């Protein structure tokens, strides 16, 4: 398995980059930068590209709504160039609270838009004259919708690669099927290995049946909170705020994708309780209401031997990259966790 890292939105990114440089030296494979409604991901990745030499770099993830497909393609090609062919374009639909609330753009047709964005990006990277007639994007813009002066253009520069890997973040069955069909990688969230096949197996099979063999095997990239040690209760408590934020606060009642996932795993009553408490402003109580079984299923917390068993479970469920969200408070602790995971993922066959 590969090892990745995704820094927190709110941290000091320059300090984070120093840490990533150190992690690169002990075998880190990929570093992702998220966006949400924080600083933009690409600006930070450019800085990271200049400071690293071997680690892959990816957006983890950027929304499909906030840039035109052509701009996404141009930016990805530029990132692939400055990184020497180390870039992965991670895309996602985000949610209406961010897309409509922060960007003022309608949150519509995420599946169709994703498919068309991917088509357009790949056409740009092949340096084709861009002519596209989709249900959501028409390029060049027709005369009755503009000046009539638009003409097909192709990217001026020669990209490092004509196929930059694309990763799609997806949870719902239709979204997952689409990712399995058209993307090099799929990023689920709060991945519970023992439940994954039941939740996503049919969707993955549906998408893979339509998959172009040229894409290769679907990679599965999973963000996982990691804390290695004997103080299991304390490590679980460190994992609770992140889970409570997503299960409780990322979306309105009835429109929270993460909460629905926890319900699908069998934690219906607990997920409802967490959301009710969180939305009522009782965040600490919401954190305490998250069941230990859920934490242990979607995180890597506990002694080395337990983490090794859980890594094997993730691998058996199809995970190809563990994206570390370290629970340690110190840089030395986070480095130690990465080294331990590197040792465990490189165990003899």
C-alpha cells in the first residue's frame, strides 16, 4: 500500500511543507492538499512542488463547480509541469452549502458535470482543438449565447503527460459507479473495510464493467485518522472531533452525506444523535456520542499489532493508498507514525 498525507485546512502550511519534506525522506508516496473554502489548493501545491522532489502531489479535492473545465485542465497541466509529472487531479462535487453558500453557483447535476469535466480535461491534455457539445458545457460558446467570436483552441504548451491521473471523491452509488468507470482513482471517506463491499460493491462492479482498460486498475485512496500507541481511549478521543464535525455539521438535516454513510454502516440511532447534538451547538456531547466501534472501524488507532491487523483489513477491502491524518500532537510523533506505517505496509509477503 502507498502512504499519503493530507494536512489540515487551518494549519500553517509552510510548517506543514517542512514536515512533508521530512516525510518524503522516510517513504511518503503522495501529499494531497484540500480546498473546501480555505486557501486555494493549487497555489499551495505549487509551493510544495518546489520544495519536494519525489512525492506525488494531488488536490484532495477541488470542486468541479468553481472553475471552468478548461481552467481545471490548464491548471492541472501547469501543476504537472512544475512538479515534473508528479500531479494527481482530485475532483469532487463538494456540497450545496459550500457551492451555493460560498461561491454563489447552483449545485446541479453533479454526475453529468463530473463526466463532462473529465472529458474536457483529457481533451485539453491531448492538445486537441477543443470542441465539446455536452448537456452542461458547450465549447466554443454558441453565437446565440455570446458574441459569436469564439473558436476552437488547443492548449499552447505541450503537457508533460496527455493523461494526468484523475481521482474522484464519491460516496453515493451513482457517483461511485461513475468514479469506477472514468477515473484512475476513487476516494471514499470514512471507509469501514468490513462494510465496504456491502455499501459500495455493486456500484464499483457497475462502473468497472464500463471501464476503459487503458485506465488500469482502479486505485482506492482513503483518508484515515492514525494514532499508534497503547493509550487507546485517548487516541479515540482525539479522533472524535473530526468525525463529529462531518457526521454532525457537514450539511443540513437530511442532506449530510457523511451522516447517511454512518447510518448505512448500521449506526442509524447514533448518527442521528450526533447530528442533533452538533447542530444544537453541543459539540462535546456530539463527540462523546460517537460509538467506539465506528472509530475503530474507520480509523487506525491502537497498538502496533492492532494497527497491522486493521491495515490488512483495509488492503483486503481494496484500499491502495492510506492517506494519513495523524492524531499525534508533535512533529516527532507524526513522523514516528508514518515510519511505523511504512514498516507495516512493506512487510514481507
